C-alpha cells in the first residue's frame, strides 16, 4: 500500500496550514504525502515552503483533490461556506464535506462566526498537537476516536 495522502486546506496567508504541515512532517514524514491546498496562491506557497509535498490553489483544485485524498485537515472554516472572509466558496465547502476522506478540524471560530458549545479553549499550538496525534492514531488504527 502507498503512502496516505493528507490534504491540508487553508486560506488567507496559510499560517495555520503551515503550522499543521510542520507538525505533521515532524512526526509522520515517511508515512504520508502532504498536499497543500490553498484557497489562494499565497496560502499554497506558504504551505509548500513549510514542507508540503505538492500544492494547488483555488476552488477547482480544492474540489477536485478533495475527492482523491485519504485525510483532510484544517480549521472548522473549511467546511463552512463563505467563511475565511469569503474565501471558502459553497462548492469548496460541499466538496470537502462530501469527500470520503476522514476530516480532522481545529475549531477556530474567529473567521466563520460559529460558536461550538463545549469547545476547548486550548491555544492553537496545543490544538495542532492534538490534531497530529489524532491523525497518527487514525493511520495506525484505522479509526477516529470518539
């Protein structure tokens, strides 16, 4: 079996995507291929510099590649149409949500105007650490923790 393909999806400047890619590469570099998918070229370029193996930008790239990856990671906003200051289009949100890939999302609400009741108040680095741990567990055991 080949490497699992993880799509890291981000927008704006790609900062969260960069941090996620660095964390994934730090622990899973031999086990996975990381596809940096940005809503814009700036985000994609930043994620490639952070260690993404391949990258693509824009709506069509996200819609097309969401169908063909094993895991999708990003913030909660990637599944909410019109979030990230409008960078997540309805087609992107639908493609990500409908993808058969397992999704691991960080509950950042500042750019999507959604409140998750009971959400963790942990800082972003801690949430990224937890995300990587969950991805690692999934790759090893094949199931998502409850």
